[in-house]
C-alpha cells in the first residue's frame, strides 16, 4: 500500500470513528450497525472502535462489557447451577469454527492469509457437525467433505479452534462442579444464622 | 532385574506410544531416517490436543489463557505466581498443553511428551470413565541442578474433577510413568541403543556425559 492510500484509509477510518461516536450519542443504531459492519473487514478500524468503547466506559466509570458478562455468568452459575448441568447446545459445526476464525481475523488477533480467508468464508454457515476428536484426521475429513482448498497452516488453525469449541461442550458440567466446590456445606447452626452482607462486586 | 509390575508398565507405555502414532496416521522415525526427530506436533494433533508456548508460564498465566480460549473461568489451585514448565488441561473432547517458552527446546519437547504421556496413560481412561477435567501442573525445574544431580526435580501435580465435583489428586506413580513415556517416546531404545554402543566406549558410561553426546549427535541430524 502506498503512503497516499495509507493516508486515505486512515482518513476513512477517522471519519467512521467520528460517525460511530456521534451515532452512540444519538442512539442511532443503524449507523452504529453500519460502522460495526465496516469493522468486520477492517481489523484496524475494529481496534479503534474497541478503544472508543473502552474510553467511553472508563469515562462513565462503567465495567467493560466483558466484565459485565463475566459477572452475569458467574451469578447465573452460582444461583442457578442446575440450569447448566447439561451441554447447552449440540456439537459445534464447521460453520461455527469458521465463524470463530473469522472473528479472530476481524479483531486482528490472528489474521488469515487472503487465500485462507476466502476458504474460511466458504465454510461460514456450513452445518456439518463436528462430533469426533478434533484431530488432523477430522480436518482432513472436513476438507474432503467440503472440497475447500486451504493451506496446512489454515487447517491447523481450524483444528485448534475446533478444540476450543468442542471442549466448551462440557462447560455446563465444569461450571457446576466449580460452583459446588466453592459452595461451603451448610451446618444446622450456620443455616439459622443471618446471611452475610452481599458483596459489592455482585451488586454492581 | 525387572518385576512383573515394571514389565506390565513397560507394556502399557509401549502400547500408548503405538496408539499415539496410529491415531496420528504416521510411523515412528526409523534408524535410517535422515531426521530422527519425533513429530510431537502431529502426535498431539492425533489426540485432539493443541499446544501453546508462553513467554512466562505461571499458574496465573495458564488460567488466564485457558479462560480466554474457553467460555468459562478456569481455576488452577495453588500459588498463582508459581512458575511452571508445562500445564495440561483436558476434558473428554480435547485439551491443551501449555509450555514455558523460556525453557530450552529439549526441555520443552520433554515437557510436551510428558504431558502427552499423562493424557494417554491417565487422562483418557479417567475421562472415559466419567471424570470431567484432568489437569496437571509441571513445576519449573532448575535445569542445571537437575543435570548435576541426575534428577527430574519436583514431580507434577495431577488433579481430576469428577461430575459430583469431587477433587482427586493423581497417584504418585503417574509421574514416573509419564516420565518413562516421555523418555521412551523421545529416545526410543531401538534408536538410542546403537548410538550408546557406538559412543559409550569413547565417552564413558556416565549417564549425563553420554546423554549430552547423544543430544549433540541428534542435533547434527536436526541441523
């Protein structure tokens, strides 16, 4: 990319960031949506928007969305453990793995090469379920079944993402076990004593 | 002299190594292969495992990394500042092997092989029987001290979590088995024995000296 096109891309991003901030102030969800859609294919813009979000949260003295989500998940696990005893969803699909890789690419965490990116796009929405062990044998089967051509590096990335998604299937049982381990067993005396004051963290 | 227990253990380890190669759809490197490097990456992939190297691996970093990759908080018992050479976290669907990048390459390969041994020999049977998490923390070893002392340093700490949330620690013998697995995998007897016979008379039979010479010889092939 030449210096001119660099400057023009940066100017376009600055304009998008400004539109995003103004749209947030005006609760203009259509514009917010449009700018976020741009960021899906522009990791630098996605990073800038994340910085804007973080700055606005800090300015308003709010926890980040990630922290809020973590608190909600923890409270749900703590107070409604039985709701998570079984896997919440079926096995991940090829499309789920591709979506995870796409998200990592868009966030600039682990960019995909151009050829691999188009291969990954082909796999988005594919409903083939991944039920076996996330091995190289599995990725070969996926490649053969879908006819998608990609580099060995891509298929190893695919496999690693599949490991994470498959391991997540036990999330319910693992969280339940963790909640049980944290919950002290009640004795008759303690059960009749007044409950402790709520944690300020839990109330936030 | 070998006991029945040792023989049975040797057989289980040999069987686990065969299974590792079968599941990865590859053959063990032969004596005539120009590179006799054991393909650890492929062996891990064959088991549905993945590995990740970290600039400074402590219990805290391991928990943070796994919590980012998985949709739940991974808690690791013990002092979060403890330095680790390796960490295995597995359930019935797959697992991670985390390694400290600061360790020398030979040590990192040994750590990965050790964790693969735990996975094949100990984790898989327990996970198949209903346990939900198998983890093992391998504390950092002072390499210089361990070579001088010809010792492996402190053993790893295996933890199993069952569906009723009971926490169980692994058997002490498991560490010995995982170490023996790593040694047999990375230094197969049929490859090392001829080299030991070749270099033994020149280097003497002191284990550390012979091992260093074999490592150098191995590096010749790798380079």
